[in-house]
């Protein structure tokens, strides 16, 4: 009896595709015997096309049925199978068979009674020379593998026949087997439906073959095969469906004893895989990963149904299909290959910045030498003091200070840590053996590190080494940096070092997850050092988001680490009613004199105009002289910055100057605001970091003007650098001049007598009394050897009320400094005070503070409870001889909030760091299926002697990425490409090399894939020789080399096994050159781990 | 030829540039000129009023006679002063040891216990002694003062005939190390022997000023103690030829300030004293001034009559830092004056007047001069009082309480004699009044907050005065920033 074929065609919306499919069906050289068309939620156009298909049965469904379910529904109208010669052919509107497709399929199945399922080669809808899919298989662990995907069809796979499974699109299945198997698994609506059906068929003892000669054009509408689209939303949904399908099959296929283990591993695996997705820069897939895991774990009875369906039909052992699985080495090879091809598509993402050849190294080296010269007195010191510099705790203490908990400053309290402690913890861990030494390193490294960051940022502005060096030098010789260095403000120094990196990463944030995550961490660090920059950075972020286009999701990630880092502090400040206090500068509150706004405009944060005024008064010149000289020295930068608006690149210059304006506005506001206090003084915000932002925008705009000047830029650039260097000279040489606040060793340390005792008693209390300028007295409780930088807390500095304990301390201090009848023993014991130290820096002159100093000294001397033990120029120390008590830190300070905050910080920063890790992998290429043109294009390229750079990526835009995140809009300015033609040309050359290298790889791949054919053929032949039925193949003659047709040899399962192994062995060779790529290994390793 | 596009682009650039320059200029001008709102937080502070302590005062003791002007070991006491004391609670007395003085008249410490947590007890004491020795004659009255670590003695001279003794009384339980810094008309004296003087606990040390600065016309002594506290007093006596020309026991004056008030400078028999054989200027009322440190100061000294409140004398001088100067009032008639010192730098000051007894009729001019008895009195600047003050008036002729009100509001003081009558005195703003009180009597003054007061004792050739001071500055409320 000749076979009869019933085609079942499922149509959704899409009349165009359906029309071609219907036409293709009617054009079959071996026509179908009957046709069932099922319209699922079809529109009128589609329905009318379906109606014109001359179908035997025309069905319609108003429910949204998945392909598999639709086929099951439709197959019910087909009369039940009466013989094994009745076949069902599954097609969707997006699967148009070539005219001889059915004939080829029938030819194959007709000669092999054991074959129950046959699948065609799915080719591209428009370009039939591109194989979209050829069969489906599984790894040893059950993961779906499509062995041949998106390849240029050079008949290299046409000998393939045995395959573990075939996709559901274009599948030809024996009706009786279809009925016996019970159709597709309803739990696999989109992915793996064909794979699962074929596996069950195999288990039931049937064979599945792929028929490469039968070709079906597949459009990827999402009907018969999952939609092929680069849309992120669809991609994320498909990942969920794919993962759900895989997990479902894992549960369905697993032996009973392993079920519990698999079930328990679902969520942990999702966590691990999510981390790997972060490293792989695909954070969008994480949601789907968890959704799939939870759906499988708690999704109800699907697994049970699937397991019983298998159990019902299983005739052979699982072991029987094991040889058909793809071995691990082959899997790895295929993944590496796929990544390689996607890399080729993605070429040009990374550019060489030529740090060493481009002069960056020389600039940094010059700054290293200058730094050593300027801070020479501190060479060999292990600790710096003075200004805002204090020692750091040990590494353990540094990290313990993070988050929320005991703030060991003064009496101590439970509260949120300053985010700055996190920066200090990282910094101090660099010199973990002595964290305080890291501050010395920071002081020496500040200049070179600033120059380094600025140099890298300058690569986004210009390719000219001279201008890059100019930018880096002017940034490193910034007045606000020297202000911060000489006043001892580590936070402001760190901001100046990090700011160029922030914008370097920020300009790439919309294109890359890694850059976005890096920007997020840098933003958190910069804001931690200077919360007052938050409004300015917020504005820049909003502008950047508005201009980010499709990359807006990545840009939106940027503020998250900073938000989490600041959340506890903001919450506490808001609850306390002092929300503005969030902006207080972290670290030691330094009152200092506030500068004039016009000084700030020149870049100087202090009141002394960068030391110029003191210098002039030394020479007896009027204070008006610096007011004239310094503006002249700074004039070139200002002139160039404004000039940039008139020259090429107006829009980018505008954005830079908007940044500068934001910085300036922040600085001016900072001069007006003081939210913290120390003693009797209000502490104004330090405008230095804001001025750094101002300076950055200014010199970026100035550099743009220089870029636009072309070869006339050398002279102005030289003048600018020279004058800027002169302008900061008085500040720069402050250490040799001894006008700097910073000193070697610890300033304001406890006298040796108390320090020696504090070494052994870390909670030793010392009451520090400091007469204030207005005649009042500041009283501070110090524990151990003294305050540390990471113990500082803005929560403490910005409080406006006194706690009961603070009132007690005030009463104690006030009475100690007075002739008093108070028996201070009880209070001294309450606070665990062993020493009382009076600062005697008020001097000899008659002033309110010296009166208070005298009063306190007299009273303390006359106090019978105290004994004077030491007296220096700066302080007098009394001990409390009978004091034995110390006050320990409460053991449970912070409680669960501490744990919670630490976990939240750890999770957010851990994940962001994972996402920021440079993996060397490109981000988009690995995710997107290539278009037919791309598959063909790659093939075409290798044949050309000089390939063209991919026109899809306009490289000049990449090379011209601007300083500001928003600068991308510049691509609309056609002229901006002009100045960089040299650069883009050079970049293109680099790309060409990259393309050449990559296409060289594909070359070898292509040749090796065709070259070993005789080898395969020979071994296959030798196998075939052992087979009795080898000569009986009717289609053997259709191939030019009949002996290479592996199908000829396959009759039994054993031969399939050997064939597969030979195939895989042969195909390892082309991958050999690729697997040396270390990254490819890393990622595939990761993927494997995840499985 | 430029295309339309490039012209448009150029236009946009020029527009952007002009706007940019305008914005930059605007930002600079705005930052420099526009008054921006400021935010300044007030540091949290606690005003601490010290718990009331036991109070003690030191009465400096009897006048001393120095046989050899430079030998400190030749000191002998010429008797004990009469002491008047009172306190709001029970009072105890003890004497200090005087290791380098022979004879009695040791300094007395009067003390009173504070009640637990209650108000500070009031205590007052004053001593006076009328010396009639061959070389020391005159009235010397002094209040019993608080020991401090820092005091200024504005008095003393070591010229021929003048003897000045610095008396350092340490009532505390620990020894005090005292540094004396002596300023004279020649500037700050270099005196190594004045550093590191040890005053034992519960004892008095007497240092002749001549041992430190010989031949100084006008001295100011800065007493700084560490360890224990001391009460510094200065005994100055003068001999003209063989005739004693007065004695005075001067307590510490007010701490350096830009504005000083010396209440109740009493001028008596000025015509008689100034008409003496010796140069008139040394007998005229004068004010001794010193600017500590090295800065120059412009000082205006005014004397205002207590009775009509008119300014009767104004002197403006420029003081070199560290140099003692005296300004003299040569037009004052007999009466009580309030002396105010206004300066642009902190200064210390005290005033001195000379009072002479009527000459005996007959005899030669030399006899008259030798027989003429004089006494001088030092009036030191005083500090503003608290609301309630206890006053002890020692023995002496016509004691007067001088009250000066430099505040903006009139003050009414209730003067209650211990075990006697009560009456009220109104002191108008900016004015001064003199209240007649009885010798060897004590008074409670209510409503004296902010007033300055002194007591003067005036008789022919027997004048003295002392200032009333509030309980030590060490017990004043203090603002503490416990951060």
C-alpha cells in the first residue's frame, strides 16, 4: 500500500507567508493526500488565504493555541490510523516546503520501516542557501543542542541522516506512532516540542531521521519555530521558555531516584546561572531564569504527566539513545565556533588606546616624578596626619564599620555608616598590613592617577597624543586637587582621581552592561566621597538617560549602587528631620575659611587663592596683585573653553560646558551651606569636588577647541599647561614651604603616656577638652589611641540636638573645667574616662579661648580626682588614677538591621561587580541570531582580498564617543566626523586586521569542514562494508559521492553510534584553532557548570 | 561657495558661542554679586552651670616689714589685721603657714561648706590694718579673695623708698608652681628668679619685688600658678626720708579686657597732698595701664564723678605692648570717681590716689615735710557681680560702698545689714552711687547683677580700698559642645 500523507497546516496571522506556504504545498511534486488547515486567532486576510488553500478540512480556533496543541487538535479530525503507511506532515504558515520536499521525505521513510519520524532541513525563508536548523539533539546532560544552525549550505551536511530528533516544523510522522505517543507534550509549547516527541519515539523503539535533501523554508514567525528576532523583550521571553522546557525535560527524563535532587537543585542552579549571566553581561535573562525554575518547581502536574507518557511507550532503555547525544567536547567546540562567528559580526567593539605608544605612559611618569619631588619630605613615612587625615583602623575594623551599626565616635551610637567608610575599606585593604599607609600612597599617587584617568578620558576626545597629554596634565595640575592634598582632604582627592574614570565609563554605559555597572560603582564611590555632587550628577544622569536611546536600561542601572549605599544614611537623616545633612562632607569636619565665589571660579577652593595671597604678602606686595595675576594664568583655559562653542563640535562642547556650569553652581552653593559642625563652629561644605567637576567640563571643552584648531593647537596647548602649572605652583610646593596642613605621623595624637596605655586597653577613654574661639569648650570622648578616619560619622557631625549621654558629658566637662562641687567620679566611671586632655593651643595672647584654657587648666589642676601626668606645648594631660572601668562597644549594636544592611550592600555590590567584571565578551553578538545576509556576508568576505568594514557599525561614532554621556547625539552633526578622519581610518585599519584574523578563522573552519570529508567517508564506508544492507539505498545515486553518504551505512543503532562518534571527531579539528581562545573556554566552562 | 547648510551651521555656532559667553559672564556676576541664601546650622551646645562648690577665701594676712629690701629672709610681721567675715552657712577659719616670715599675722583661710546640690553658699571677708610703725604707716584694707591660677597685680614700685612685696597665698592641698612676669615702665623684665617659684600647700610665700626688678617706678605683675592656686597680693609701702608715706595691700585687678571699670576712686585732700614738698605729679590721682603682649593699644581713660555723673577727666594715650604707663588726672577735686578704661586691646589697669594728713602748724619746711603723713590707696578694676553678693566691711574710717551700673537698665539694690535694717538703692544706668556702710559690719546685697562695686575707707592719711568681685570666674556657667 502506498503511503498516504495528511498535511496539517497551522496558520496564525500573516497572510503573505501563508500564501507562499499554501502555494508551496500545492506545488509539491508528490502532492499531499489531504490537507487540514487550522487557523488560530487568524485575521480575515489570513483566513481568506487559508480558505483558498483547497483544504480538505478548514478549522479555526479562537483560542491562542501553541503549535503543538494546535497540531493535536487538528490531527483529531484526521481519521484514526489504520495502517503504518499513513503519515502526518506538520507545517506552519512560516514553513514553506520546496517542491520536492515531501517526495524526498517519503523516499527516505519508505525504505526504512523502522523510521517513524523524518524531518527536513530548515532553510532561510528568503535565502535558501542558508541552513537555519538541521535536526536537534541533546547533550549528555539533556540540554538542547542544534548541531547545525545558521550555516551557509555548501552541502557539507547533506550526508547527515541519523539525528536524535528533528524539529516540529516540517516533521513527517507516522500517524500510528503519533497516536501512540499521544502528541506533543503540552508542557513544551514553544521549545523542544519536536525534540521531546522524537525522544519518546526513540524510546518506543522507532527511528528518527533527518532528510537534508528535503528543504523547508522557515520564516521564523513564531508559529512552527520560535520567532527569530533581535528584540530584547522577545529574547528574554524565549530564554524563559527555553529554560522552562529544558528543566521540564530534565524532570521528565530523570530517573526516579534523582528527581528529588533535581527538584532541590532548581532554585540554586537558577541563582548560579544568574550570576553567570551577570558575568556574561546578560542581566535581562535573569528574570526568565527564575521564572522558569519556579514554574518547574511548583508548576503542578506537568512533570508527572510527561513521565507517565514516557513510561507508557518506553520499549528500549535510555542507554539506547545515549550514543545519539552530542558529546561534551563536541558541544564545547560548537559553542566556541558560534561565539567566534558572532565575534566576527561584532568586530570593532574594543579599540586599542595606545597608552604606551600614545604618550600616556610619559605623562604618568612625569607626574610620578613630580609627586615624589613635591612630597619628598614624606618619603619613607608610614602615616600622614594633619588636616582631615587620621589613621585608619585595621582591615577587619575597616570592613566592620560598613553599613549600619556602632559608630565609635565620641560616646558612640548606633547608626548608619557614611558611605565613605566603604571607600576607605577598599582603600585600606590595598595595604592590608597597615591600612593607614594607603593614605600615604594615595597622596603620592594622586597626581599620576589623576593624569592616568584623564588620559584615558581624553581618548574619547581626541586621538592626538599632544592634546591627550595636555588634557591629562591640566587635569593633574588642577588647583582643587592641590587644595585637597594640602588641606588633607582624602575624600576630595579620591573624587579628583575617580571623576575621569566615571565619565570614561559613563560614556560607554549605554552600549555595554560592563561599562554601566562600572559607572554605577564609580558613581557610588564618587558620591560616597562627596555627597554634595549628587544634584549635579543627577542632572547629568537625566541628560544621559534622555540621550541614551535604546541603551536607556543600562543607564538606568547606574544610580542603583549609590542609592543602596546611601539608603540607610538618607533614611536616618530624613527620619531625624535633617535631610539636607545627607550632603555633609564625610571624614573629619574641617571648618576652614570659605573662599570667595570668584576664587572658586578660578578653581581654588580655599580663601587664600591657592597660596598666592600669602606668597604676595611675604614679598610685601598688595593683595590685589594675585587677584590680577591668577586670573591671567587661568585665562587660556577659560578662553579655549568658550571658544569651543564657536568651533566644530558645538553640541559636545555645550554638553561639556553644561557639566562645568553644574560643577560651578554646586561649588557656589556649597560655599553657602554648612550642615555639619565641630565644636562651636559650623563646617561649610568643601567646594573642591564640585570644582573638580567644573574643571573637568572646562578642560574638556578647551580640549575640544584645541582639537578643532588642528595643527595650530600646539602653541595654545603649551601655553595653557605652562600657565596652569604656574598658577598652582604656590599650592604645589606647600609641603617644602611648610605651609601645608599635612604632616608626617599622626597629628593631635594622644600624649605618649596615654597612648602607651591605650595600646593595651583599646577602650581606654580620654576626655579631650578644646577651648573654642568664643570662650566655650568642646568636649570629646576618645577611645583607645584616638579617633580614626573611618570612625568619623556625618550623622554625628550634623546632629542638631544633644542626646542624654551627651548632656551628661557636657555636664562632666563643664564641671571639670570649673570650680565645682561635683563629685566627678561617677560620671568619669560612666564614660570610662581614664585621661583628661586639655588642648592648650589657644596661645599666650589674651582671648576668650585662652581664658577658657586657663580656667580649665586651673580647675583640672585643682581637682583632687585628677593627677597631671604630662604637659606638652599643645596639651596637658591628667590621668584619673582610680579609674579602672572602660566602656565596651555594645555587643549587639545594630542588631538585625546591621545584618540586613550588610547583606543588601553585599548583594547589590556583588552583583554589580560581577556585571562590571571585564570578560572580554561582547554583549549583543552572542545573543542575536545572524541574518541570512550576515551568514552569507561572512562567507562572501573571506573570498574577497580586502574586506570592507561592516557598514552597520558607523565607527566614527564609536571613536568619537564624547566625554559626556549625552554626547552621542553628536553623530547627527555630520562635521564631527571630519577632524577624526585620520583616527577613524586608523581604527578601520585595526578593524580590518581583526576581521582578517577572524575571517581567517572561518576560512580554516570552512576548509577543514570540507577537507575531512574523505576521511569521514572512508570510515563510514568501512562501517558500511560491515553492514549487510549497504547497497540497498535508492538515494545513494543522487549524491555525487555515494560512499560518503553516511545514511547508507545506517541500519542499526550500533552503527549510528559509531557514525556519530566519527562525525564528532572529524569536526573537532576545525575548532582546534578556536578553542585556544581563553575566553571561549571560560564561558563554556561556566555554561557547563550551570548545567 | 559655502552651502546653505554650512551657513546655517556657522550661524548656530555663533549663536551657541554668544549664548555660552553670556551664560558664563552671568554665572560669574551672579556668583559674585547675587546674595545667595545661606544655610548655617547652629552647633548643639549645653550651657553648664557648675555644681556649687565649697567656697574658701584667703585673707592675705598682716603687713610685713622688710629689714633688707632685697633679702626675703628678713621679713617680719607687724601684727595681725582685723578680719570681718560672714557667710550664708557656717564658716571655718584656719591659718596658712608662713615659712619665711617671722612673727604672727599669718594669712587666714575662711571656708564654708556647700549644701548638697544647693545654691552656691555666699562668703565674704575683709581685713584691714592700720600700721603705725616707723617705716610703715597707713591704712591697708583688703578683701579676702579667691585663689586662682592667674592674676594681675597692678601696683608696686621699687624706687628708693618704695618697698613692694608679692604675697602668694596657696590655700589648696597641693603645692603651686608660680611664674611671675613683671612689667615695668621699661617693658617686660627679664627675671629668671621669678620663674618656677614653689608655694607649698597651705602656706604663703613672700617675694620682694625689688629682687626681681630693682628700681622700677611702676610695675605690673602677672601671676600664673600651676598645680595649686594662689591668691596674689602686693604690699606696697613708701618712705620719704624717714617719714612713712603710706602703705597699701593690693589685690588682683580684673583680668585683661578692652573695657575696664574702676569704681569708687576716692580723692581726698588732693590739694594738700599735691602741695607737698615732693613733685606734685606723684601725688596726683593716676591710673596705671598695661597692654599685655606686644601689640600697641589706643586707650582712653575717663574719670566720672559719682555725684553728678559728669566726665571730669579724659586721657587718651597710645600704649606700647608690655610697657607700663601711668596717666595722671590733675584737675580732680575731692570726691569719688568712676574710672573707665576703653581700649582696642585687652588691658589691665588700677588707679592710685594719695591722701595726706594736715600738716602740723609751725616748724621748718623740712620738719613739716618730714612730719607730713600721707597714705595712698590703690583702686583696682572690678568684675561684674552676680545677683546676690555678700559684703564684709573691715574696720576703718567712713567706709563707703561704691556701685557702678554700666548696663542699659537701672538697677535697684537691696542692702541688708546683717542683723539690722534694710534699704534699697537705685543705681541708674550708666551712673554710680556711693552707699555709706558701717565698719566691721556685713551686708547682703540683692540685685547686684552686672554691677561693679568697691569699698573705700577714707580718713586723713589713712585711705584704702578694695574691689568686690563675684565668686571666681571658674564657677561661671560655661558653654560646652560635647561633640
